[in-house]
């Protein structure tokens, strides 16, 4: 049980680290712009 | 312009349409042969217990899961701006996928059922490890799609890609629990609880994210309108991720399961209104900018009607989790109506809309007949309404009849109530609703037969156009 709790906490911290990394990288900046990606000229079939 | 390799998408989408017809034909056969003319055709291999899993597995795995995978192979590369990571890996995955499903789902009449709901696929048929091969094929698919997203050209992730990544992880975990880990758990309620965790997550963490990913891609594409709010879609995605895994226990309300766990599942079931409302509002606010598109386009009609059915099923689900509502609806035909409105009314409608958009683009040919598509939609809508309303009304009346037995506080009173209204009498009283259900199913089947003809003729008969003409 002890190692399961430690494992769960570590997995959660890993998820948090990934989130902070992408936040810092700008993944969540200008959130609404990404919805126009579907209509980019180069993306049209 | 990027050249997309659509062969993996075709390998999943085209056969899945064939299996949709087979699965639904088996369903209609059961509706008539088991409920309207009971055991008109009888025998060891075609009685209800042996044939029902053929219907369930064919429509859930060979149709819906397969077409959703095919549509992901279609739109994930387009949202990433690159072709699929490895076409050969997709071919091997598709080969294993169809071989195992063909063998597995059609072996049930010979008694191979593994015995757990929605996890009926057998471990072995002779020397062939069916479940193992099916699991391997899923791993190939997941690795291929993840690597495509990893190698993407467009840096930011559109909401459909979030849902895809979510479902690739959740499906792996959920299928592992329901199809393999059940064998290793202690018997009794722990095993049952894990089974319901699997069953409900099959809908909530596999078909829901796949279906929503499809709408988030195809609705803006077909209507030529960007989605109303990407931020709102992200709230929906993360709230589904947080809430859904907790609600499986609501299938065991009033059963021998811990009360605290039942209450927890009820609380999380009610919280489901949050992601559901973000999704429904987002889609409706998108199409609200130009409702004419709804009238003009059959696939948009399928998407929007699917969203309405999605709203209904997601209101039903949490309400059925309430103890007092559950007292009436549990174990009745109401539940069958609920499962069909989600897997058919919502997610199959979404997938059909995806096919209507994807097939002309992949084959570079316009749709063979728009008139036939109009008929397809009308037959599907009216057939579904007849089918679903008969199950809901009939099921609710069934629940009210059964509630009569509990009117009293002693076993003697219960026994007396049962003598006044025998169980078989309640079955006979439900027959009219089953006749309506059978007719509704038949109308849906005819509509989907027209759909298959339309898609077949588009791919085979029509002459190829330039990509610009297809647009």
C-alpha cells in the first residue's frame, strides 16, 4: 500500500511537471487561435 | 499541400459499414425472434443467449469502434499536417484487428462467450489467442496515432487531438481491466465492481471522447464555421477526464455494494452535467451562426441530431443514478433504450456524418446520391424515435408494474402482490412496446442499407474529380 501511494503521488507530480512544461512553452497561450487551424490553406484537402 | 495516405482509414471504415449492417440485422432478428415471435427459429446455436453477444460485439467493436479508429486515421494526420506515421504498421494492425474480430464475434453461437458484459470476446479459439491479438492490434493503432501527433507539423493541439490522445490512453487501460485483469481479481463484488468500471468507461472514456473528437473536427469542417469556443472545449475535455472514471458503481445501486461507494458514484454522475453542457453548448453555439447549413447538409443534420440525442442520454444517465429513479428504471427496457440512444442515436450518428464527409475526400469523388442520403437521415431519425420511445415508455411502465410487488413491508405482502400480478403477466403486457421497437429497428436497418448502397456506389461507380471539385 505504501509504495502504491508513493507511486500515485509520483505519477501525479510527473503529470503536473508535463503541464507546467507545456504552460511555459506557450501551449495554452492564445487558446482560441488553434480553432482556425482546421481552415489553414495548407490543411485543405 | 501535404499528401495524406488514407489507406489505413479506408481499411477500417469500409469493412465497418458492412459489419454495421450485419450487427443491426442480428439485432432486428433478435427483436422479432425473441420478443415478438419468441423462438420462431429455435435451436442450440440461435437462441437469445448465444446470439445477443453477436449483436452487441458486432455493433460495438466491428462497427462503432472500428469506424471511429478509421476516422481517427483520417483526421489526426490532417490536424497534424503530416501523413500517418507508419502505413505498414497500420496495415498489420488492421489485419490483426479484423481477423480477431471476425473470428471472435462470430464464435459466440458455439459457446465461446467469456461471460462478462461487453467483454465477451473469448481468450482462445482453438490455439488462437483472440484477446491477445486484439490487444496487440490496439497497441499498434495507439502507437501509430501517438507518433503521428508527436511528429506533427502544427505546434498547437486542436481539441480533437486532445480527445484522441485521451481515448488512446483510456481505451488501453479500460480494455485491460475489463478483458484481462478481471481474471486476477478476487471473486464477488470486487470483480463485479471492476466489470462495471469497464462497462461504463467503455461508453464514457472510449466512445464518448472518440465521438466528440469526430464532432469537433467534422462540424466546423462541414459547416465552414470555426468552433464557438476552444477554451470551453478544453473545460469539457478535462472535466470528462476527471469525472467519468468514478461513476461505474451507479450500475450497482440497491445492490450489495458499499453505500459510500454508491453515493460517490451518484455524486460524480450528477457532476457529469458540467462536461455535457460545455460540449452541447459549444456545438449548438457553433451551428447557431448559420442554421441554414443544418437544412442544406445531411451530415450536419446527423451531427446536430446526434448532439441532441447526446444531451438526452446524458440527462437520462445521471437521473437514473438517483436512488429513487433507479428503483423504477433499473433492469427494465428503459436501460436498453438508454444504451441505444448513446451508442446509436449519438455516437453512430456522429460516425455516419464523418463517413459522409471523409469518403468523398478520400475517394476524390462526390457523393453518389444526395437524395438517398436525405432518405437515410429521415429513416434513421424516425426509426430511432420509434425505437427509443417504445423502449423508454414500455420500460418505465414495466418498472411501475414491478414496483407494485414492493408495496408493503413484509414478505407475505410481497408474495401476495406477486400472486396478483405474476411476472409472466408483466412480460405479456410489454409485448406491444416490443412490436414498436422491432418496427423501429427495421426502419433503421432499411435506412442504413440505403447508406451502404450510397457509399458503395460513391467509391465504385463515380468518376474521380480533382480535389478542388470535391471541396
